[in-house]
C-alpha cells in the first residue's frame, strides 16, 4: 500500500481511521503531533484548523504518495479552505467521509461530500472505521 497522509479537523476520526486502514483495532485518541503508523501518517487537527500550520502539512506531504482529506458527516462544519488540495501539487488527493455509521441524515453525508469537493478532493469515499464499511473500496483504489 502507498504511504498516505490524513488531514482533517479535530475529532473527525483520523486516528481511528488510521488504525482501521492498517488492520488494527480502532482506538479513539487525540493526536498531539504528526504520527506514523505503518503506511499512514496521522496529522493533528490543529494543523488544518490553524492556517499558519499548513506549511507543516505541505512539508509532510512531500513524503507521501496520497493525501486523504477527512471530513466527518456528524458534528459541525468543515475547516478546509477552497481549493486546499492544490497545495499538494500533482499528488492524488482523495476525500474520506468519516463516521457514516452514525450519520443523522443522508443530507449530512452529502454536505460532507460537498465540503471535500470544494476543497479539491478528486474522489470521495464514505467510510466507517468502526464497522469497516467502505474501507475496502478505498483500499482497492490505493493499491497499485
């Protein structure tokens, strides 16, 4: 599997997703610094939420094959600026809609998808790290 980097707001499920994609038991935790787990790089949500830290994301992205922008379909709001994906140059940037197993309505999933498209994600994958729903489609896309 290629090296991937996950970017998303605090609490969107990046760490849980990281463990699930690596075949480990999902574990909810707060990421305090950039962490590597197998082929996945987990970034703190504050790196997205604070524009001054976007440079750290760009620098880290130089080491990865694919960037995953993660947006929860529950809770409030997106923190991705318009066209955010452009900062990663020619690297593939995909969107991951997280927590689909606990979405309140279909419109919540559609809103998360719109946020990711607005940010510049080329493909969108709705997933649940808790149930495994949708993970196989993303893994198939990531495999050469």
